[in-house]
């Protein structure tokens, strides 16, 4: 099924549960074989719903959802101001996830483009995103023109993992 702009909208408070479900399910499919099973087994829709209720009440955040033809949330994107102050970008994409069945159909690109539009409308001119080095989705950000601008170590389940920061120094490139 082809996706279009009508499939992406601003998230509302009532989306917290659906976003939490996508978040947990996406983590389980994206990070299977990467993070320890105990990390994935301990994910909780209820805990994520609680944090998403708080996030959706936050006016500084841009949170969008992607919906299928039946208006069911199948993905989301969230971000705002860059959090480290060390990447040379003013905006940051904090998280974007799609259910496995909604991937590779153009919906991720639609989410990114709409997200960038929202960032620009709030005065942001550049953007960064942190991606786990072992995450195959790195290629998605590279295909969108993201350049490696940083690296850091994170810990999950007692193990250390490398994250790569991709950056876009000029959000106008997404208009082309």
C-alpha cells in the first residue's frame, strides 16, 4: 500500500498507548540479537506509555505518528533541541521507529520530511540523530544524506555499545 502525507500527523495525548506499543515492538525486532535478551524481555508497554504521556505533554517536543490505512499507529518520530551541545547542530531526532511490517514502504522518509518541516517551523536549521552502530537502519540515515559527526559509548544490559551521530548541517537539503 502506498503511503502519503495523509498517513503522518501530529501526535495527540490519546496516542500514548499506541506509540508505546510501537516503541516496545520495534525495539524487540530492531535490537533482537544485538541487545541482551533480558533487556528486550524487560520492556514494558505500561512503562513506555507513562513516559509517552509525559512526552506528549511537553510542548518543546515535535512528535508525529505514522498511521496505516485503518488509522492505526504503525510508527512515530520525536525530537527537539540537540541535547549534548557538542554536535554542531541545533535540532535532534531523538527516536523514530516503525513496526516491521510498515518498513521499506516510504513511510520513514515521510516521517523524516514532515519532522524536518516541523523543526524548521520552530527555527531549527540543522539536525543530528544518534544510531546504534550495529543497527542496520544506519543505512536509512546515510541514504538521506546524514554525515557521521560523532560517536559515543552507551550501556544496555551490562554491555557497552557504540552509537554513531549523523548530522545534517542544513535542513534545507530536505526540500530538494
